[in-house]
């Protein structure tokens, strides 16, 4: 009987781990507005650009994503006392369930998005933060050995980009980021970093 319970727990853990680390192999960027943003849009596991200006991105987290996460952490990189600034200028891979990137500056900023199929080429390593892993490369590097396709997304002031887990990105200027977690992503982050 104990063996059966152990096998069932291991099977559930395996299914949960497989579902958490699964990602889409094709590339689509979804563009929507706040009125048409639903939970189903998040479950498609594609990056989402919200076309309207949003002053407080926690509004998305607290209303639309209410049942998709257990807790979230905010990181505002516009201040000058950033201990790991050099990591912010490299390609980072999202390890949280969803990462909300908010352009809280007064000018447009580019964000390079890289799909998860190229993640193995980026040679990511453990970060000082637990919501991303860092690659030694940048999208500005002229390395011919890296055949990585990335898409530049222009975020206008107060626009939001939402990245699902395993998608890689690079912001050319520090922006506000909100990482959302659930239990499965928190557990798998402990092992993936």
C-alpha cells in the first residue's frame, strides 16, 4: 500500500514537472488590449503585448491573473542602486510562471524576445535573482556561432509585455519587472538554476 502511494506521488510530481517545463515550439506574439485579455490568453504560453497604456501593471496581476499565481515579486530597475546591473544588459531566460515587463519610462524601449527552442544555445547560468537565468551573450554580440533568432518588440511608455516561463529576453534599458510564481515553478526553479 505504501509503495502504491509512493508511485502515485512520483507520477503526479512527474506530470507536474513535465507540464511546468513544456513550451511552444512555434513563434507567435499575441497583441491584445486590457478588455479582451482573459485567462485563456495566458494559457496559450505565448508572449503577450498589451497595446494600451497601463500605469500600474499590478492591475493586470490582481484582476486578470488572479487565479494563475500564488505570489509575485516586483523589481523596479530604474533606480541607480542596482547590485547586478551587468546581468540586466545580457540575455535572460524567464524562470517564473509569467514575467510582466512594464515600460515605466517616458520614452519607447526595445525588448528582444527569444523563443525557448534556442535556450540551449544561450548557455545560461545561475543568477543573483531567482526569476531568471543569465546568458553570457547579448543580442548585440556579433557571434556567428550563435544562430539565434530574436524579435525586437517596441514598448511605448506604459505598455506591458508578458512573457511565459522559459522565454528569453533582453531589455536594453532597465525596466520594471513583475515575476509571478506558483508552487510548481518555484520548485522547478530550485533545480533549473
